[in-house]
């Protein structure tokens, strides 16, 4: 059984047996997040970029749990400077792990760290393929990602202002052709307030299911 848990904003864990991946661990200061960073245990932390609402509590959690930080070279260097276990990758790169593999994808957004790049992740996790888009604008090469990988679940930002809004996220789904969609990065603050139900209605018309997850909620993949 594979379990996906949502912690608000763009923070998720995915777990199978004793292996847990944590994405963009923004706990401290997150008004949408019901959990404390001290409650979360993981083996790997995948960080899309260096903005505070994504890098978040990475270093504290990595130090407490011994988790390995996975990210671009610049983010891995930041983790290294804090004496955290890390694996350095970069855009387009793919690497095998005990759970499957990670491909780092482009994301059109600021890096939040000097010299860095914003990124997303395609993760093969015990046979399920997740696309965690990170903070990104709509871009045409999402169609290429959809051809390279058979995506089971696409985790897409819909908040607008800083990332894709709902209409652009609908276009992203058309390009990616995933089996299911999970919206993220919305309603954390008023500036990214959106209706996930309205987004869902547009996607389900395409015969692709949308799972709206509330902070603290889990689902089986």
C-alpha cells in the first residue's frame, strides 16, 4: 500500500512500508498546515527550490531524522553546508533509488537560492509515478514529460499569481495526460485563493479524476 498525505500548500509525504519521501516541507509559519515538523519522519526530502515556503523546515527535519536531501546542486550544497546527508542532481537528470527513481524536471519560477534553478520531480515510487510540478508556470515541454513518463498522479499548482492558475493548470493536464490530478499551492494566503472544486469540474470533463485533499488528509495510491 502506498499512502500520500497532504500537509497544506505544496507539502506532501508518500509512504510505502518503511520508506517515506517528504516534498517541500513548509511547516513552520504555514497557516494551512496542521502539523509540527517534529511529528514528521522520512527517509528522503525532495526540495523543489529555495523559497521559504518550499525549503521550509528541510534542514531541521534532515538533522533530526537523518533523511537525505535530494535537489539541484545548489540546494544539495546548502544541505552539505549544514552537515545534512544530500544527493546532488540537476534538471533533466535521472537517478535510481531503493524505491524506484527520481527525474528532476524544469520549473519556470525563481530559484530562491543564488545560482540555482527551480525544479519539479517525477518520482517512480514502488511502481507508481508521481509528477510533483513544484512552483511553475505552464510550459509546452510538459507534453514531452507526458511522453517520457506514464504519470499516474500529477500534483499541480493552481494558485495563480506566483504559479500557474487554474486555467493554465487545465492546459498542463492536457499536455501531461496523467491518470489523476491533485491540486496544490492554493488558499494558503488570500493572494493565491482559488476554488479547487471549479478546477476539478473542468478536469473531470476530460475524464481524468481530480482528488482535492485537505491539509492533514491522506489517500491511498
